[in-house]
């Protein structure tokens, strides 16, 4: 029972690696692009992100290396965190965050890049974001995990601020699209 939540988070990470494998090898049983929600959400042909945090790239780059070390470190810390007893909300958000961070880590270590295949677009906008399930798990869980799981107030503020910066970096084009729709 001690390892249950760590194993669930790890399983989510390996599930993302499996999805990345399917998209990389074109073993998806549906024709791409596939519309999930009309003019908003699509499964699309994969794009490979070779950048690092706040750095996009279409080719391998040395800027990925610090990101890889950070991802490995946080995956390890979250795994160890889940070996201890916590409240339900702390456990849920830590499991989801481990699945997301672990998924990105495994994808980078296995293939050298992150495979993004889920496209999100604001209706009427000209920009879209392409990401994967691991990105979504991080975007949803990181702010909550920062607030719920970290006992030290200073570290909590730093972690929450960093999670908001990551969300902002992933949402940058959506803010531009919303701004252009309003004007």
C-alpha cells in the first residue's frame, strides 16, 4: 500500500510515453487530424519540441539539458513524497503532477524530444497550442500541488509563481488570440 500512489503516478507517466510512441510510429487507429470539439480541440499530427522551459525549438538544443535535470529531480521528489501519507487532495494533485512530469521526462529520455499531438485553438483565433497529456496534467495540477503539498510558505510562493509562469508560457498565444478577438 505504501507504493500505491507512487505507482499510479508512474503508470500515468508511462501511459503518456506509450501515447507518444503511438503518435511517433503513426499507429493511431484514427485518421489525423481528428476533431474532438469543433474548432477548439483536435488530435493532430505530432510536433516535436526540442526546447526547454520557456524555450521552444524544432531541433535538439543544449537548452534542454537543464530542463531534463529539473524534470528528473522533480519526478524523484514527487515519487518520494507519495511514499508518505498525505490528505486526499495533496495525494491526488501530487499523483497527477508526477504523471505529467514523469511523462515529459520519459519522453525526453526515450526520444530526445517531447511529442505534442493535442491541438487547442480559441474559436476565431489564428494561433493554436499543441501539447500532450503530460502538459495538461502539469498545467492542471502544478498550482494546486504547490499550494497544498509544500509546507514552507516561502517555497510555496516560489513554486506557485513558477507554476503560473509555466501556464503563462503555454498560454501565451491564446492571450494574443483573445486580445486580437477583442480589438
